């Protein structure tokens, strides 16, 4: 039978991995959306470029 210490260690490790994965999802989503829209640039963060594209698109329409 598995010792209680090993069970607790496995559950703790699983929880840490789950928290890290859920915490990274928003950043991965923004990166994926900016990559699909073609606004990836090495000098800026994808989030800033993603927002600037929509701001510029709104100014062009006026």
C-alpha cells in the first residue's frame, strides 16, 4: 500500500501544476490571438500590440 506521505506529495504536486496551468491560460490566449491577427513583434508585448491594432482600426474608420 502507498504511504500517506507519498499520497499527500502527489496531490500537492498536482495542485501546484494545476494552478500554474490555469494561471498561464490568459497569457497564452492573448499570445494566440495576436499571432492569428499577425501583430506579433519582438520589441513589444503581444498584449500591447493587440490593443494598439484595435485602437488604430477605430481611428482609420473616422
